[in-house]
């Protein structure tokens, strides 16, 4: 993982792969380690996102994120409107919160270090489309057998994945602090 301030880490996969559920577990683990996290969520469903309770961004806050942001079709929840918000602009906005970690849900084609979640064999095509994969979570054991990469891979139910990713992020945060 590249050492940048704050540490930026993505969780990507197709819709309904478990990104939000995993991200919530990661936020909780980072919070327990004393790290401050904020989240950015890509609204991949089309149209403008709604700022309703019980949605993914609300769940991020309930899990311990200091702040969360979702963008879709020009709407940036914080209710700011623009034609389109780039991920770089969203990251700059979230830097205001002085978090240790910015967690990004979605934005598959961005180049930050990431966790890729593969729900079924049809998702294996993402291995050819997504760059900078640091970790893989898979749902079916047959997927694990199809992964031809030397990347740490875990079953979706393996709690070790959350712990190891948390510790990796924590080491990156500590490297940044040591250089200051």
C-alpha cells in the first residue's frame, strides 16, 4: 500500500457483492484500533442518491465513520449540487475531517489500493478490469480455485480478513505519522 496522507483504501465489487457489509466491519475494526475513518460511496444505481436513514451511508456512520459522502448523477450528499463530482474532489472534501483513513466504496477503475469482492464466477472478469488489488474476498470456494494471482484471498466468512486488512492500514497510518 502506498504511503499517502490520509491512507486511502477502496472496497470494490459488483452490486450486492457485500461491499457495504464488509466496509462496516472494517470501519468498526479501525475504530477499535483508535483510527479515525471517513467514507466515500459511489452511487452506482443511477439517478440522484437520497439522504435517507438506513441507507449504506447511514450504516457507515452508525459503524463509527466520522463522516460519509455519496455521489451520484451530480448530487453529493451533503446536499451539494454540481454537474459531476470527481473522486479527487470528493477526497479533498473528506480531508477536512482530518481522518487517518478514507475508505472508498466503489469506483472500481480508480488506482488506490483495494479489496476486490467476488460473489460468483461471473465476477471473475473484474480481475482483468481492476488494478491495484491488494486483497480478494470470495463467496464460493470454486472462485478461490480460479484466482491465478498471488494476492491474499479470503472467504467472505473468514474474520481474519478484517483483522489483517485493519492491521495493514494501521501500519500505513503509523508510517505516515513516523515521517511527520
